[in-house]
C-alpha cells in the first residue's frame, strides 16, 4: 500500500503530511475538496485515502459513500478535529478502516496505516489461497441430547432474543454461540467474543463502550469498545457471572436503551447488538447472594440453552475422537489411522471432567507422540486407564436394580427414580431399567418426562 491521496483544505497540514509521508516512502497526492478528490480517483485510484471530515464543498462521509460504491477494497481513514465520535463511528459503519483526531499524531497515523495495509494483504492472501477441505474443529454430535441442543439453536437463531448458554467448562459454549450467530440474520455482521472473567473493574467500561483520548490516565488515543465492534452483529459475553456489579448496571442500561456512551464523552451512540451470554456457574446462587443483578439476568436470559456434558453423551465420544484425530493429523503433519478397540473402550468409559476440550487436547497430544499407525492404551494418561476399574465398581454400587424395582411399581415413577439415582445420566438409567437408550427416550417422551 504505497499510493496515498490526502483530501484536506488546510494547505499547511496537507503539505506537512505529504512531506512526512513521502520521506516514509509513500507516493502522495493532495487535493483540497471532494470534487477534486473524485476527479483524481476517477483518473487514478489510490491504495489509501486520508480525508478530512469537514471539507469546503461536501463532507468526508459523502466522499466515502461514493468511493465505496466504486471500489469496496479502498482503505479510507477519516480525520476530524471536531471530537465528534458519533460521526467518526458513522464513517466506520460506512466502510472506513478507522478515524484519527486532530491535531494529528504522526506515529498514531502511521500505525493505523500499517494495520490497514496488513489487513488488506491478509484479505488478498485469503482470496488467492485455494480452498482446502480442512475438517471442522467441531463436529455435530448425534446423540439425542445433542440433537435436542441443535433443535433449540435452530429455533432461537432467527429471532432477536437474548440467549443464555449454560454448561460445564469445556463443553463448547462459544461454538454454540457462533452457531446461533451464523444461523441468524446477523450472520454477515461481526461476532465479537468477550471473556468477562479477565476484564478488570477499572477498564471494563472502556473495553465495552470505548473511550476518547485523554479521558483517563493511559487513554493516549480514541478506543472503539466491544459494543461498537459488534454493531449489526452478535456480542458473546463468556462467563458473564464474573462481571462486577457496577458494570452489570451499565450493561443493563445499554441493553434497555440500546445506546452507549464512551468513557469521557457526552455523546450517546445508538448500537444494534444481539447479546449471547454463557456461564458455567450457578447464577441462581449469585442471584441469591446479591452478586448478580436479577434485572440483568432476565435481560440476558430470554431463551436458555443447556449444553450437555460429554459424560452425558458417551455415544458421541467415538465420533468426536475421530474428528479430532483428523484435525490433529493435518495440524501436526501425522498419519495416524485410528484407535485400537481397547483404547476406544477406555475413552468411552472415562468421565471427562474437562469435556470436549479435554478430549481434543488429549487426542492432539496422543497423535503427536504416537509411534505407529494407531492410538494404543499405553499412550493414555494414568487417570484414564486407572479410572476404568474404579468406574465399573462405582456403577455396580450405585445402580441398585432390586431396590428400584421394589421401590416403584408405576413405570413412569421407576423411570424418574432411575434418572434420579443415575444423576440424570441416560446411559446409566437405561442400564438400571434393563432397556436401551432409545427405548428410554421413547418412554420419557411418552410420559412427558423432561429431557
């Protein structure tokens, strides 16, 4: 990105920028207004346009709209001395790469130009790179629990409802959030994930809503917050239960009014953002303890999705394992064919406290260290191999078939008791009742027992 057009009616500033950028190795042309800019660009397109917001004959926004109709790939940076963040943000919505305030900081401008150049180069490489058949990091589970999960995703995705995703650590909450985004009308908009667990109380407001230069110590330039980054798309708030209560209040206000106010600014900026949240904590305890606001909870929980643990979906372990094996082979340039039957038995019988993430990481490690064509039991960590016999013993102790049959005579009651004794583990409940999982689900549906 070497050819630059400067659109600036301040001749002194324009000359200064041209001199400075020329010394940096750029080819620079300058014009004083929008009309001249259109003539120049019609004759010779530039790699980057650096334009003032206020110009004698028209606005920089008008030039930006015209330019994007001609060439969507052009890099456009807006200059403004009016501290009008809302107008500057509007330029980004219209396709500008970024904006910069006056008086200009040359180093800040150069940094933005370099970032724009890197982004443009990356896009060009992606377009030029042949598409390979790379397997997805995630594959859809086929167990009844996962089928029900995907049904809920398909149901809620096209709506505007805020979604709360609950599930243990490692079950793939962000993956489900992305599925909701991709199946929604916002799929062409941004998906912005935010880990609320790492946000500091002091900087959380700035991270969410942005700030203007000089609004606090360390604010050396304007910052666009997560809400503006997600405008027109989806904001995914992971581990939302960790948000400080004062930030919860500010977040609630934004969700109610659909406007944000950057730190240090008096201007409110309208935003159109869908909220998808996730937690592995028991928010009910947080609500009772007063560490999470009830009104915010109702705002983010217009639709609840519970992701099953891997332990509840043992029939999918083999499916996930082979998918991760294929991914690891490509990533590590290996050619492991598969798992020995003994290995797969051990994998299926392990409790997987770290869920899908633990399975993925384990298989990645085993593919790396595997000396042969197959994953063998000796490659498994001791906690998996040693837990096999322990699990068998515990299951014999925890499944009192005779006690169950004496306790309940009504079939619905027996099913409910089996689910209770097995802690809602469908595989164990089916064993307890001497039926297969398919029959269990059929009877649960027949009797109206919640899945």
